[in-house]
């Protein structure tokens, strides 16, 4: 049995550029994607000056601004620190949801604009609520 094979003709492709016909933008992207981390790695070895004298204070481990070890019973982190971190993550993730909506806003039309305004209004109400509750005040 003979099968039917559709062979596209020139008329099908008239006015349509093949998707990956121009590789120059991808080449620039690849160069920048490789150059940025490469320059960071090279700069980390070239720019910092190593300490000449090895004193006892310089040999102690230093993390997050706390050089004397874990916090003691008297010096605990406040709840404000954790609340601010959680709120930052919450709003950061919600803002990430705005990106796909903004990209497809033209295709969605007025429905997309309504959804965008509704989402931003909900974020605004939540922001005002936590602001009035004092969650953003640092004590």
C-alpha cells in the first residue's frame, strides 16, 4: 500500500522565517553566559589581597556577621527576623507569578488585564495588612 507523504512547498513557507535560521543571537548569549561566571572566578583569584599576617583573630571562623559561635541563650534572634524573611519569600514568589502573565498579556486581552489588576490588588491589600499589623517594623 502506498502511503501519502505531505511535502511542503514553497508557498507554505512564504513570509515565514525558519525558527533557528539566525544563530548570531544565540552565539552572543552563549558568550555572555560563559563570560560572566568566568570573569567572576578569575576576579576572585586576582582581586582580593591575602592577609599577610596570620593572627588568632583572623583564623577564627566568620559567618553571617557572628564571629563568636552560635548565639547564646541571652542573644536569640527575634521573631521579626524570621517574619521578615518569610514575608520576603512569600512576596517574591507571588511576583514571579506576574512574569508569565505579563508575557502573555497581549494574547489574553482585557481578560488578562483584569486578572493582572485583581492579582496586584490582592498583593496590595496583603501588603497594607502586614504593614498595619506591624510585621515590617524592626524592633
